[in-house]
């Protein structure tokens, strides 16, 4: 019983020990060497996924012919788990930041793409006819009708993509890397530095929580018009 209790405390140290290791580990050179590079890769991959997902989603949602032609190919690639592509990407682009960012983009774009396509397809015909009657075409129609009307679905996809991006950031850094949160946590585990390992997991949780708060503020501002419209509709009913 005593050996079991010792092993448990060793693998799951008290919170005060983890918090002590947290300050000593991350409020030092690791902040610039590991945390900031991870955040930069996450930001680049996430923004790339949003841009690519919205672009392809608008294209697929706007054209039935394009959707029918592209759907089998997209379904095939969507079914491939992004971590499986890491060894392949390492062969083509190496083991640097490009590989890690590409993994995030490929794995995170799907919620944005699918939600955008559904949002574009669901645009009210009355709104489309009104925009047509006012002569909205090209970029003006895309900005003032298509993206605006589909924005609730687009933002939903972006929220889903954010959590996927964090996961893929960590996984990509566990492969042939020399920096980053994923790499450092694995190194702590291999070196049996258990409090430091848990402090890295705690840092990832805090990072996800902070990004969720920031995204919530962005969502509130981006969809302010939509929530006002919903409240007006409820008032009429």
C-alpha cells in the first residue's frame, strides 16, 4: 500500500508542487524558446485554415456543379487523420515550421470549409433577389451579402477549428522538433520530470482558456448584428 501511494504521488504530484514547477519552468528562457514559437505556429496555421476554409467554402456553396465535382475528393482528404500526414509532409517540406503550420492548416480548415459552404447555400432567396435588384455584384455582393449572411456558420466553424488547431500544434511539435510546448512536454516525460510535465499540460489548458475568451469577444462583435436581428424577430413573434 505504501509503495502504491508513493507511486501515485510521484506520477500525480500535489498541486502546490506543480504550481511551483510552473513558475520555475515557464517564467524563464522557455517562454521565448518554446511558448512563443508554439503560439506563432498556432496563429499562422489557424489563420491559414480560416482563409482557405472560407475561400473553398464560398466556392463550393455558390456553385452546385463545383460542389458535385469536388465533394468526393474533399470527402477522401477529410477522412485522412492529419497526424498521419506528418511523416509525408516531413519528406516534402522538412521538419521545420512549414511542416507544423501545414499540418494545422490541413486539419483545421474542415470545420470552417463545411460550415461556410452550408451557410452560403442557406442564404435566403429573398435577400439574394434584393441584392440583385440593387445591382450588387462581384466583391460587393461577396462582402455585403454572402459573407455577412453566412457569418454565423463561419464563426461556428472558426470556433471548432481553434480547438483542433491547438491539438494539432502539440502533436506536430512531438515529431522531429527541437522547440515548442509539445516537444518540451515530451522531453519532460522522457526525463521523468513529472511536475514539469504537468506544468506544461497546465500551461496548455490556460492557453486554450485564454484563446477561448478572446474568441468569445471576437464572436460577440462579429455577430452583434445577428443577435440584434434574432432579438427583433423574437419581439415580433
